[in-house]
């Protein structure tokens, strides 16, 4: 997937410090740039985003509130 063609967002400060995030296999990092996945099917896209993040890149679904 060509990430250059995808919308980018930034993880809000403080999200990376949340307990639930710290326990994820690939946690978000404060101020990390993520890419909005082109396939948003199968989720409530009013409240959530399927994103590509981390290194190695993984696909996850998070609340839209976590991104600027």
C-alpha cells in the first residue's frame, strides 16, 4: 500500500501514556504520524478510524478522539 496517497493524522499528546495503550502489542506513540487506511468498512466510521501505525507497520482501529 502506498502510504503517500493516504490521509495523515497525528496522535494526540497523552494517548501513549494511557494504560490500555501501553498493553497493546504495537502501542501508539505521542505525536506519532499515522495514516488513515483506505478501507474503513466494517467499523462505525463516525466514531472510529482504521489506521496504519508503528514500525513495523500494523493496522488497528482506534477512536477518532485520539488523533488531531
